[in-house]
C-alpha cells in the first residue's frame, strides 16, 4: 500500500506548452489501455471515499513548488525510448514532468483502487494512497510500461494521508528498484528521483516526534501495477463482472500466450493464469532468499501479479545471518514477514488470490493443485538455490550437499556472520588439502565475514570441521576450484544495498549533496563484480549502524 500521514495542497498541473517539450519525450507513445478498457470511477472528486465498480480514479498530481532532478536511470530511460540528452540538456523540464507538475499530451493520470490483507487481516479498500500513474507507454520492441509517480499528492485512496513522500524513503525506493534489477531479480524499475522543494511532516519511528523533511517523487516503471489486491477487492464486494473484466484484461495483455494456448477461454485459462502467477512469485521469492533481501511488508496489496518485487518500504538486507530478522518495526513483535518466512507468506498470499479467482471459476481443485505445486517446487528450487550458493552443484550427491547446507545454517547463526561476505569468501576456499590444514588456517579466508573480532574458538573449530566436509564435496563437483569460484560469484553478489549505505546516501542528500546517491547507483549496476576503488561498498556494517534508525529497522514511514 502506498500511503503516509501528513498534509498536502493539491493544485492541478499546468498543460504542456509545445515549445517546452523535451527532445526525448516527444516520441513517447502513450497507450493508456488500463483506464481505456476497464471501468473507471466516474467521479473526479479527490477526497477520501469508497470507490465501487472501478479499477481506478482519475486524479491530478500536485504541482511541486521547486522540483529539481536528483538522479535518473539511464537503463530505464533507454528502455522507454527517452533520449538521454533530455536529462542532461533539460533537467529542469524533466524535473517538472517527473514530479507531476507538467503533464504531457497523452498522459491520463489515475490512482488504482484495490484492497488487501495487511499482516494477515483483511483491510478492505486500500488503493494508491500516494501513487499516481501518469499513463502507459508502448516501446519499439512491443513492450508496454506504466509510469507511476510515488509521492505526487493525494488521491481518493489516501484516507487521512497527504499522498506525499519524503526524500529518505524515495532514495531507498529509487536505489533498491535498480539494485534488484541488476541483481537479476524481477522488480519494478525506477526512472527518476526528483526533490519537490516542499517540506513533508513525518514521524519516522511513530514515537510522537514528527518533523518536517524534504519531499521527493520517484517515477517507477512496470508492465503494470496490478496487484493481488485488485482482484481481492472486487471479489470481496461481489463485483463479479468487474473481476472478470480485470482478469481477462490481465491475461490478454500480460499473459497473451495463455490466450493462444486456450483460445476458448473459460476456466482452463483462468487456472493456467493462476498457476503461472504461482510460478513467477516463487521464482521471485527464491531470488530474495538467495541475496538476503527481506521485503518487510508482504501484504497482499504489495504483491504484483507479474511476480515482480513491488513497494519498497521497510525492506532490508540480511547482514548478520538471521532467519528470524525483519526490518519492519511494525512487525517486530510477531515477525510475520521475517526473512525465513517469506516463501510461506507468498504461498498464503497466493491462497488469497485463489480465493478471489474461485468466484469466477467455481472450482477449487485446480487452484489447490497449483498451491500444492508451489510447495513442492519451493522444496526443489530452494535446495537447488542453496547448492548453487555453496557451489555444490553436480550429480550424484544432492542429498549430501543438502545435509552440508543444513549444517551451514546452524553455523551461520552460531555467531554473527555477514551473509553476503561469507558466501563471497567461501568461493575462495581451496577444496584440496583441507584435511591436513589447521583449523585457523582453513577458516582464515572467512575472517572478515564475522562481526566479532574473529569467531570464537568453538565456532572456529566447528566451522573448520564443516569446511573439511564441504571441501570433500566441492572436490567432487565438475570442474576446478576456479570454475566453482566463478559459478558461486555469479549468484552471490559482492555489492548489495546495505541498509547503512542507503542511510549514508540519505544523510548526504539531506545536506543537498546528491553525489553519494549517484555513486551508489553506479556501484549497484555491477553487483557481482569486484570494482577497483569500490571496496568500501562491500564491507560489513559498522558498529555505529547496528541500532541506528534507517540502518537496522525501519517503519512503514521510512
């Protein structure tokens, strides 16, 4: 869900003077099929209210008082067909457009209507409380992209909030969207980050200490922003005609191969659609687990129908390996969305989507089969992922490899061990001669993965014992140690968006120094490499960041 508390002033953006159109924007082909083909709220009244029988409400973004471009993604710009010269030659104009202050011909701004389960409880209507989609752009390769502004003002779904976003949360969303893409994980993308010149009042820890902060807007990009909650709300309200229209629309445009496979439509097509959503959702979550990413707020309204990571709020990256860790202060008591529970939560969320779709099909068994297959596939794919992370990929010893991985989990939580660094260093272990080397010598390559000043003696001994068994298996894998190292380093990143790195970039930005944001974005473009002069971005969390807000846990306002 995209909403935050505060106040805002809503002023319609000015229309675009033709002479101000950026050279890179004139060729954008706007094709707003979501609001053209589906039922839209007939009212344009922009105040909190219940909206029925509609996928969205048309709404105008707020005009920012002094928008300024902070950063932009060259890769997303290229994907959309925006000439890079527009960003460098006309940054003021680009800031106005991608803050929502200047609407281009063809844009059709709107906020989506959806519901969802939050922390396991049905919350009813939620909707885009601080997100406004400008419209959809078709590219030259047959792709279709929705451009959405996060933090551009209130909508009918803002409830008591202002629809704005602060700079710190916007930096976190901008950087993580692109970081996840470059890690090879399905995600929404981020085109640009613009400061608005406004002050937005937020209480970061919900402890009664609100303060004004710089406002900002992220332009994020996805094939669509359709969520599980879009289907759930129609089903909960028994708006079956609209549920069917939305489901058919989603399949027609985002799963067209299912139209070809099931030309007669009907339940088979709907069941195949759900089955594919199960598959892509599992693949996404397995990738989260691989890199140590914790979403933090896996409500059903934060689950994309495309199996892509969406809504970067109180997310975090495992530093010390802890399956029970959650970055979300709201979730601190029950840890529903903890790292180790994410695959099960995704399955529970899929069950809620199935409960919505059964209203169309009247058949539960095919949907149940897909959910059972999710569980079976998770067991298989999760095991394969951990074998790949440890380099124990081969034939004939999967059971032994799985046992070694299970023993490793016990070791990683025995002392505070940096997940990212441990697996990079594990790739450097030589598989030959382990039986005759001393414990200290064998464990030495892993030394900087431990947050203590070296692992305790008993942990060192246990790790050395484990390493000897690990090396015995690694020596049986096809190829050399160099081959194993290359394969491991291709799935175990060197650079991730560590919580404290994001916070350092935020600290600088709040002093009007945006260079650290740009530099961090550049580092995150090559997460599996080792870049000269960038070692500091691959170091463990410093002590000062252990309990600092923004570095350890975050609220939904972060």
